[in-house]
């Protein structure tokens, strides 16, 4: 299970050392792709299919399924970590996530996210102010079968 957050320095080339605790869960070969809210998603090869749940069995005629697959699959790349858990975040993902220096790696159960530290700080402050209503909305959606 991936939990917690780690502050990581990113080199000028986008090279980072992924947290050892996360490497133990994800393995030495990971998939990185565009995530939501400007984060980069990181998932193991074995959990990649679970990440796509809900899209793979949809007819290609549904534009929402195509759009989601394009977004996740089209932005994905397989990365092999070196012996110290380092890898270079591809340039197109660094641009997408607006990574300028330090990043924060966050464990989210089956996958992790990489955020530019400044963007994460802003997002986290907003989430902290609104977490009660966010949680209540989630419970309402569960009750409605969503």
C-alpha cells in the first residue's frame, strides 16, 4: 500500500530519486502518465490495468472512453528505475506538471503522484479548507450509486 508524502529534489534534467518505500511497492519498472489536477501519475505495471478500470470495456464509439484512454494511455511511458531508484521524468510530463525544482511524491494506495512542490502546496491548502464538504459529497455520491 502506498501512503505518505516525500519531498524530492529534481535535477535540471528532471531526474529524481523515487522514494524507497514506494519502490518496494511499485517495483523497478513503472508507468508514468498525465494525472489529474496537474499531477503525474505513477503506477506499477501490474496495477496499470486497474488504473484503466471503467474504460477498457466501453465501446470505442463513446467519446468519453476514447478521451480518457487518450489522456492516460497517450501520455504514458514505461520507465526503468536505476539501482538507486532514479529516473528522468520525460520532458512532456515535466511541462504538463509545471515542474520547476522540488517535487512531492504522494502515495495514494495503488498508485503515486508526483507534484511540483509549489503547486502541491496550493492544492493542499485548498483541500484542507474544503475537506469536510469534499468528503460529504463523496458519501452522497456513494449513496446514489455513483
